[in-house]
C-alpha cells in the first residue's frame, strides 16, 4: 500500500527531525535526518557489549577514511547514537562511555568522514529522552552475547515503534524474530549452546582475531582515539589488551563476552542492514511489518500468561456491584 508507506515514512521522518533538533540543542551537533539512525540505549554493561559497537564504529571510520572519494559516496550514511548509565563503581563501563565519546570527537571532527558517519552519546538517558529517541530509530542494537540477557524490554519498545533490530539470539530477540519475521531482525553471533565449545577451543589456542578487528586494535593502541589523554589511553588499551588475550576468552582475564568471536558476523549483519536500508521501500515495509507484529508483547497478554503459567491462577471475574435499596 503506497499511501500507507508514504504516511509511515512521513511520521518516521518527523520523529527523526525531532531527535535531530533535540541533539542540536543538547550537544550542538548537526545530524543528517536522511542518514540511518542507529541506536543503542540501555544500561552500560560489558555483557550488553557496547564495546563491540565502539569497535564497529572505529572499523567504519577507518573504512570511510581509507576509501577514495568516489567509493565513500557509495557508503550508506549513518548516525550512531548511544545512551545509558553505568553503576557508580563500574570502571570498565565508564571507560566504554569514555571511548565512545572519544570516537565521537574524532569522527565528527574529520571532514573526510563526518558526511557519512556521525556519532553522539546522549547523557542522562531516561524516560523523557526515550520518548524522543525510540520513535526516531531506524535500527537498534541488542547485541548481548547469547545466554546472558534474561529478556530485555528496550528491544520491544524500539520494535513497537517500527525500528528494525540487529542482535543476537538472546533474550526477547528470539521471540521478536519469531513474530516479526527473519528479514526484520539482523541476527548474528554464536548461539548459547556453542559458547562452551568456543571457550574450550580458545584454551587450546584456537581463537582467531579477524584482520579487520586487529586494525581497530592497532588504531586504539597507537592512541588515535585517545586525543592526547594519557590516562584515557591507558584505560582504552586495558580493554583491548584483555580482548587480545585469546587463550583466556570466556574468562575475566580475556574476552569474557566473546566480542572477538562474534565480530565478523556482526560486520556481516551490519552490511546487510546497510543494503536493506538503501532499498527504502523494502525498509518501510519491514518497519510496518515489525510494528504490526508486536501484539504478543502487550502487558495484557504478558500478565495473563504469567498468572496462568507461572503462578497457576485462574481468572476471577469481578462481582457485579450490589445496588443498595433506597
């Protein structure tokens, strides 16, 4: 239905314009509303793998930077947003936020890259900000390693608002994919039942680092994203040094959440998202399909199923009110 698609795109574009205005007022950063709005908004934690998103953005930066101008023009433009809060004493989570903001400074100040990639961390994420961010999302990131997310509700909110998802087979991503269709969720990464075998192979020295990821490591090690801050550089290198301790993958001494293992398939999923977004008619169809497939995640259905399956409660109709005489 072309009329429905036109109306849908108009609503989405208004939401993106509202977010762009919000970002300009908050950060003084201009963003392209015709770019793909790529969002990761959730509690900052290593298992949620915001660090992998950071590594992807560095890879994308390097790819754009090294491409001839004619090739850059073919790359799908993106604006990458991140938000969320870290626990006060969670040093690694705070370092990841610092890395993301440093990436934003480098990317946004580079005239070769900024027309094709913008990066913004939105501070103090809460309900009021979510009301602006979530309706504007084209793609949202739910990329925890398989077997670590109990469910997640952010993915449901983004999908209800017509945003497509990129994620692992973890938490509610599995059910959202079942409801919305395989083509509406860009799935990557290992499955939960594969994790133990990956860890065992790593202990035996079989845990390869993709050459594209190694280039990202080198960019961090050489200080490109530290911007002259020696303390931040030491912290960033500390994160990467652990990831490169390949025999300890799956433990706190190494790549605890298997970023290195999942990175190649993450890049492949991102490339598929780029290709799909360039076909705006298809993307709009999938956006409508996603939003209209989310009835299962309503509170009415959820509460009723919990009452029946978990608590074994039967419905108790409310008695009709008793009318008193006189």
